[in-house]
C-alpha cells in the first residue's frame, strides 16, 4: 500500500451535499490504473484529495501508512500530480521548467538540470528541450508534465484527464510514453473517455456519484460486456452494463 483514501468525506461548501462520503480508495502499487467515470462522478475530487491540493472534511489520506498533508516533505517528493491544465511558465524552456520543478521537489540545482535533460529524452522531447513552453502543443505539454514527475523520484503519478483536448496522434504518442512509465512507476489516470482504456491498463476503477462500481483487472472489467458486443466494443458495453445503462440478458 502506497497511497489511499480512508473513509473520507468531502464537500466544496458546507451547505452542499458531499461529493464523497465515507469513501475509501487505494491506488494500486503497480502498473497503469484507469479511474473511469462520467463527468460529475467524483474523479477529479478523488484525484485532488490524493494529490493533497484539497483536504478531506473527515477521514484520512494515507501515504505509506501514515496520515499526510501536502506540507509533508516526503509526500511532495514522491507523489507527482499532473492536473488537467499543466501549469508552466511561458518564459521558461522545457528543460528549465522541468529542472525548476525538480528543484522545488528537493533536488539540488545541478542534479535537477541533469535529470531534466535525461527525462525529456525519455518522453521523446529531447529536441524540444530548449524551446519555450509557450510554443509547445497540448500533447507536448502533457509529456513535459510526465517529465516533471520522473525528474524527482516519484513513487506514484496522478494524472487528471491528461488526454482531454488531444488529437488522435497526440493521444497515441502520450499513451506510448505512459505505457513505458507505468512499467516502472504506478500511475493513476482519471478519464471520462472509454477510449482511454488502453490494452496495457493493469487495473480499471469505474466510479459514479461518489461510489466505486468496479475495481479490478482490465480483463475482469471487460467480462461485464454483453455476449453480443461487437468486436472492439467490449469496453463500451462493459461500461454501459456496470453503469446500468445497458441490461444483460
């Protein structure tokens, strides 16, 4: 167990209904986990709690067995967070920005600079390392975000809707990078798009209205598809069945 929510309750305003109530979720310790669900399911809230950008009204966020807050040094160093919109400084180059993030996470300046060059190469952006982030495409910025995570010894990577707004080619490149990263570091990626359920996903969690409807291997998720589901459409069928949008025979 690395990172989990333990019976957390969260609402954005005191008078509003909780988005999550008594909610528990454990991030798997290996591979790529897809947190799937429609808009409004509670995915972004779950990710924000795990990332430490918000704190629960009740319950605990645990990292390596200990309750944490975003002020914990070990947490900041080992839990990487990529929100939907990658925060960058338009005046910095890709390498300068990655090095800056690594330095903020605790690396010394020399190590941060060296690692920035290495990880940009790993995500296929070595030829863009000297380019201002303001001139990078959306897909390239997502890969810069992944490079930031790799530059500071992350133990788990959290990605919130990282493929939103990417064209098919950018999605393919991003998923190839993600597959390689997830072979070494556990990755949790939230999405509302069933197309993001890649074959290499280790685990699928399906969430709706603050509840987990399914949590298990990709194969066990696909087993919920209707027997007559068209080839290549099993994921869509399984999603519909589990969400109660499509009945089984």
